[in-house]
C-alpha cells in the first residue's frame, strides 16, 4: 500500500523531531566529551530550547489531525507501518498527557536536585538532598498519575513504559523474586568455588594511556565498529551517544589498570553496534529506533559479558593484551583473565558489581522506587529501607549513604522505572546468546579467533534490523522462540561460576 | 525605561533564535573538526532542520505584532534598546523579503555548485562548473533584487549589507581605487627594498606536531584566550566558531613548517577574543553580536598582522620559538622572523597573499562580483575577466583557472558581497591599532614582553563590548574619531615595508 498524505506528513514530522533529537544527542556528547567547562550554562539552554522545539512539533494541533487521518487510512497489512503509527500515537499520547507547567516544574526540580545531590554524595549527607528529592518524587508521582489513565497502566508501569515499552512491574516482580532465590543459593557456592581456585594475578602497570586507547580502538574495530561512522573519546562516565550514522562512544583511562577502560569500551561498542544496525529504511521514524533501554542493555551486555568475557574470546584477548603491554605474561593467560574478569563479590556499589550480584542492586532499587511512587515509602525513610534491603539481598550493610542510597544519579535526576532495564537486559543477553549459539555453529570458534562477526550477523538479523517494530518480549520471542525467560541467565551464571 | 511586554517577547524570541544558532555553530564546528566522514549526510539534515526552525521563529506572524508593539512603545532614549530593536526589524525585513521557494532553490543550487566546484578546482576545469555557477548567480541576482526594494539599497549593496551592515559599494569603490594607486607605487618599492635586504633564513624541521600544538595553545593563552571557555583543535581550513562562552578555534599542522599553524592560531585567537568580549548583558540579542564580518576580520588582523607581526612582539616570540623547537638559533632572531613573516610577493592565491598584495585580490573580486550581479559580466566571461583584472593589479597572469577564478569557494557557495570585508577589516585593524597606540602608552612595551593585555583592554572597551550597537563606520568613529580611513593602513604598510 502506498503512503497516504496523512501518513507522509507524519513521517516528515517525526523525521524532524528525530533530527532535532540528533542535534541534542550530539550536543550531549560534546558536553560530556570535549566541552570546556565555561560552555556548560549555554549548553543547558541549547538543550532546553531543542527539547522545547521537539515537544512543540510533537504536540502541535496538526499532529492529532495527521494521526487521525493516517489511522483512518489503515496500514494495508504492513506491520512496519502499523508499528510506526502505533508508536507515533503513543508518543503523542504521552506528550500531550502532561501539562506544560508540570513538565517545566519537573525539569527545574530535577536539575536543582541533581546539583545538590553531587555535593550530598561527596559528603554522604542524605539530609542535605532530602527536601529536593521529596520534590522530585512528588512531581514524578504527579507525572505517573497523569500518564496512568491515558495509557491505561498503573503510575509506575506508565513511567517504566517510557524507558522500555511493553514491560510491566507484574512481569518483573516474579522474575526478580526467582532470581533472589537463585542468588541466595548460587552466590555462596560461587564464592566457595572462587576461594578454592588459584588467586588471580593482576597485571602490573603503569599502562600508558596512549597504548590503552590504541588497544581500545583496535578492539572495538575488531568487534565490528566502523570508524568512518564512529568516534572513541574520553569522558568521566563511559557512554554511547551520537546517531546511527555517527556513533560516539567514550571510556576513561587510568594508568594503573587497563581493565576498566577496555571493558567499558566493549560494553559501549555493543550499544553502538545496535545503533549502527538499526533499519535504514526507517531511519528517523519511531519504528526505526532501538526497541528500548532493556533491549539496548541486552546488546551492550551480550558483547561485554557474553562474548568478550567468554573463554573463547579471552583465549584470543590474552595474547593481544600481552602484545600491547608486554611484561610478565602470566597475568595474560586466558585462565587468569577469566579469574580476574569473572569474579563475584558482595559490594555496595552497583556500577562496580559483577554480573551475578548486579541484579541484587537492581532488585533493591526496583522495590524501593515502586514504594516511593506508590507512597508506601517516605523519602525520609529511604536510607534505612535501602540498608535493610541490601542486607536482605547480599548480607552486607553500607557504611554510609554515599555507598548506599546516594550512589546513583538516577532518582535524583527524576528517572524512576529505569533501573529494571539493566537486569532485564542482562537476562535478555543470556537468552539471545543461547539462541545464537544454537543457530550459529561457528560462533565460539569465531570468538576464539577474536572474530565476533558470526554473532554480530545473527544479532543484526534478529535484533538490530528489527528496530522498534516489536516490543521487548515480542522481540525475544521472534529471536529466541520465547518471551523473556530468566532460566537462560541462571544457566549462564551456573555454567560460568558454578560449573 | 522598563521593558514593555512586546519588547520582552521579542527578547525571548531572538534569544531562542540565537540559541538555535549556537546549536548550528557547535554542530558546524563538530563537522569540521571531529566528525567521522560517515556522519556528513545526517549533519546536513540536522543543520537544515535547525535553519528552518530558526527561520520559522523569525518569520512567524507574531514577530510582526511584537515588533510593531515594541516600536510603538518607544525605546526610552536607551541606545542599546534602540539599536537592538532596529536590528530585529532589519532581520525580520530581510527574512520575510524572500519567498521560501527562492531560499530553498538557492540552498540547493549552492550545495550542488559547491560540490561540482571541488572537482572543477582539482582539475582546473571552469567549463565543468560553469552551468552550476550560472544558476547560483541567477538566483543570487533574484535574491539581491528581492531584498533591494525592502531595504532601500541596490541589489549588490543589499547583499553586502548581509555580511557587514552599513557599508556600501559607493563607500568602498574610492577606497579601493586609492589603494590600487598606492599599490602601484608601493609594491615595486617594497620588492626592491626586500631584494636589497638579507635573505631570510628558514627554520629547518621537522617540527613535531605535538610541540607545535602545545606552542599554539600557549601562545593563544598568552594573547588572552581563556581555555575554560575555549578549545583548540585541528581542521583542514583553520576557523573560529562556537559561541561567546565556548569558542572553538582550529588550525592545521605540517611537520615541515610551523609558520602556518602559528599564524592561523593567532588570527583565529583574534576572532575568538572578539566573541569572548561581546557584551554579556546583551547575550543572544542582535545588538550583543559582533558588528559584522569586516569588524570581525579587523579583530583577527589586529592580533595577527598588527600585534603579532610587530617588531615588539617578534622580539618576544623569537626566543619562545627557539625554546620550543631548538636547533640553530639564527632563524629565530627577531629580525629574521620579520623578514620571513613580512615578505611581499605577487602571487595568484588570495589566502597565501601578504598584507600588501592581499587587497589586490579583494579589489579584483569586488569589481567582478558587482559586474556579475549587475549582469555586466557573463559567467562565461569570468575566467578571462579574472586574468585580465589580476594582471592589471599585480602584473601577473594565472597559469590556469584553479589558480584563477576557481580558487575560492565563496561564489560557488553563493556568497556575493563578502569579499570586501577582508580588506575593510585589514584597514580597520590598522586604524584601530593607530588609535590604540596613541591611547595606550605601554602597548608596544607590553608586546615586547609577549603581553597583549594593554591592547586587548583597549579593544574590549572600544570594540568588543560595543556589540552591534554601532555600524562599521560608527564603531570606528567612536573608537578612533573618524570613519574608515585607509590612510592608516597605507601608513602602516609604508612604515613596515618601505620604512
């Protein structure tokens, strides 16, 4: 079926919105990677103006007319067009559900809270940021409440849907409960097994930043990143940004240890490869975007955790590291790298956690943020609830709030409903890897030659090229034959840490 | 007088437009300095969408109402407000004078022509690009013709006014004619004097790019550039971009010779210091912007040509260069640096020209572009007219069109009326330097210590902080007591090259 005028106008409108988003994305990269500090104030204004322009394009009166006309025209049985139109409608519904003064109040409250949080974290002073967080929570509850009736979800689900479409708290709750049970058994076993194994030998630096950077670039190229469409830079927190034809990944370097830089680069390369593989035919359309934050995390983690920390890949990586840094070869033996990079440890900090304990950090946040949104938990009671919750999950208690409820920026910047994406992504990565291994016979043989192309080919066909046509569970069903099934993740952990 | 609601709305509107312009400026810097080649197509779309959004803000129906209301309110005798309102009106008048289809046709024609020009220049094939340039000229004549009645100027003046407000061809023609006469006498004299002087000794490289870059940064800092609000990067063509609180300058490096890199950096530093010194109180308002392209060029050239190539500054720079690069000290003797960097030569290429012959290149283009716009010169006759004109001015004839009428991008990208700014800027720089020397007794003493702050303080007070409040000649009158007077430039050249 040919496009109708109404649908064509929507395509133009959403392409314009997406192009404004590309500008914001590039300016966001610039701010984090290269901007001199004096540019910060103006950059905030620039991003706010772009956000306002995109919002105006989306919520314009004409959008409703164009949507109604295109929906009346039907989609001629084209699933891409149907999905695109549904996503356009969803974006419009969400954007128009919120009064402008509430959106503005939230932007101001988030910005104020996030600023105070930086100091509060540095001094581990929750009371300093508490009133700001109370205001943020008050407004996010308002927003969840305003979205809920128009999208037909609970307030928390309405928020979570903004990060990963099609995932509900009711789906996540039993998955996380089952994982808690698994962890209670698996973690002590993994620790005991680890205690019996030889201690890992740490490579001794310094490792020149230049050598690390060259290696990171070579490694990401090897994984499939094409630098005619990409950059690798440095930032305080590694991230992947930019646009599908110009992806920008970053990492950070310390001379004493190359581990962090390299593992961040392979993680961000996974994100970048997803963006690079999105369907060109639907570029700048909602259906041509990545399928959500959990789907995105599945792509970074399948590269970092599933592929690059596999025995096969480490057997290729060891000699590469030795060639790059020289010195004693013992630390670069693949078995030693495995012991170094696949180590479980009960810790306070989510971003430093291993793949087995990481979900505990997410489960804690998932439960607490639901209670904050529902009103069952007062902000004032957050530090205590945090410490109790972490102790129940991992048997440890943070010595201070900096290593407790102040550690992550997310809530202090207004992001509620985001945290589950990390663990849903980790579970999806294991499930996708299991299916890919069955479908692609030479996958591990490739990894043992430092060649990820067999895996990447499968991901491109089954995940990247699907854009946002399918929701999270539907994407997994199409790729693996079933919706999210946490058993594959548990099987992966069992094989790697208890096998 | 307090702001009125109409004027307040205009301030918000123009701040929004300027902020969109900042986004474009940053993305333009990114494209030239760091973007991977694969990002080019999307970047073009991004810049086009931003230009469209800014244009829509400027030409909205509400703008006319707001302008009428603010003009009716009066300006309460505030010259800044009066100038701002006049500039707003002028921007609106120019933007609404042109039908959208003409603007789009021009953007397409310029883009097509510029692409073909790159090949045509490489193969010195004017006939290849001729039809494209004919279309560009046809459209720019239309545009000049459409602007002329609404701004009350001739078509060429209307175009030139878009680059440097308040300068007319009738002002420029006698100034350039007088310079032609001066040059006919001065150039042979300078050549004869140069022939009698010792030959300059060229420093022998290679000069490491890292050492050059470190020196360039140190030098620009020394000249007053604050890197908490600036960056120095590399690009094929050096330029200054960014925004007043985040200026981005670039240069290019070759190992064999550091001259080009250093002189480009001091030139771009002059542009950047102007942006940094614009009045904060009028940031993102028309009156808070730089006073035009000729004014901008005066600020780059007062730093590069007047300050940094002065005897005083070279006496400081010589030892700095020797310290940076080592080797034989003879080339770094200030007198030798003067012979190297202040050398006249009849050449074909404008961008390589010395300060005495540079105006000849501009005079040639000024005359030819007026004839192209008026229709007195057909595009087909351009190569011949170019070669005849250059011979009349400098006594040399380009061996091919690549070194003739194909050398500059400007016309092939639709820029007519821009070229005079270069020489008006050079003349203004000499006039400002003459006035600054009188007003600031320790100016040259400062330069001989590598300290430009006495000069910079005077420029900040008399030029930078004035924004766009005054037109080009009014700015010069306020700073130097007279409108543009080419005698100061001739006196400068006489002292430097014939003294």
